[in-house]
């Protein structure tokens, strides 16, 4: 009985994300990229014809990432798009992460489809 009370307390806590919030995030992302939510632990969260996505829902974007993207956005000239490259020291450059805003990624995909 105590376990049931504890679960309802957790669900009612506004500071804690509700159970399934990450699933909602995956579903919305799948809708936005015209993909399919897989949702199997250890596999891709969302897949499209050309992409396999791992979707992470966080309360707040890591500060260094937000600052880096803001710097990339402010440095854009002309019709270029901002991107952040995250390279881990002593790691291969081919393993670096490329971070794009979703709006820019979707625009690139639309342009590719129009070709």
C-alpha cells in the first residue's frame, strides 16, 4: 500500500517530470521529422529514411551548449546556418559531435528533398 501512495506522490510533484514525458518528446520529434518512433531501449528512438535519432529530453540545455549555439547564431553571415562542433580532447576528429538547431536541420532536409 505504501508503494502506491509513493507513486502517486511522485506523479503529483510538479518539479518532477511526469511519467512518459520523454515518450511524448520522442513522439513529437518523430512527427516533426516525419519519422517513426521506435522507442525500444538500447535502439534508436526515432528513425527516418536516412537518419537514426537518439532523442534526449532535458529540463535545461547544458549551459556550455546553449552559449556555444548562441555564439554560432550571432556569428552567422548571409544565408549560412549555425552549427556547433563538440570535440573531445585526444579523441578522433571524426568522432566530434555536430549540433544543429532543429529548424536548420529541417530546412536542410526540405532543400535536399526539393533537389
